[in-house]
């Protein structure tokens, strides 16, 4: 019986991850501005897996979230971030876990160098 419960939990986690993955995409800063204005943009450090963070947010895992907040691995986007992003116009890997939009800045595309 216990093995069945573990299998069921693993299946549920896989379904949750799959559902979260469907809520991801790449957006430009211009597309994120309206979410920033509503105060729902959460920056996620590149050392963390965006889907794993989304799972913890969706599960309302306050303990893990507090650890990440304390280590500055997760934080609400600030006005300084907005100014920087407005200047640089980066793209972001985004995940919606309502009401939040979790974002990780994509690596910049290499500039085309003339030969």
C-alpha cells in the first residue's frame, strides 16, 4: 500500500511539473512591464530551476521560499531592476503561477561578429 502511495505521489508531481511547464515561455521586458506594474514579477536566480521554484510556490512551501528569500535567490522585481531591464531590453524565461510571474533572465544572444 505504501509503495502505491509513493507511486501516486510521484505521478502527481510529474503531472504538476507538466502542467507548470505548459505555463512557461520566453517574454521580452516590454511584454513583462504590465506584470511588473502590478507588482507580481518575481526574479529567480539562475542557479535555481525555474520549474522547481514554481512547484514550491504552487505548493505554498513557506519554509523553502523563506530560505531562498533569505539567500536572495528569489525576490520581487524592484524599480532598479525595471530601470536596468528598460535600458538593456533582455528576454526572460517566465513561469506563471498565479498571481505571480516568475522570471529568469535569458543569457544574452551573442552579437554577430563581422568576418
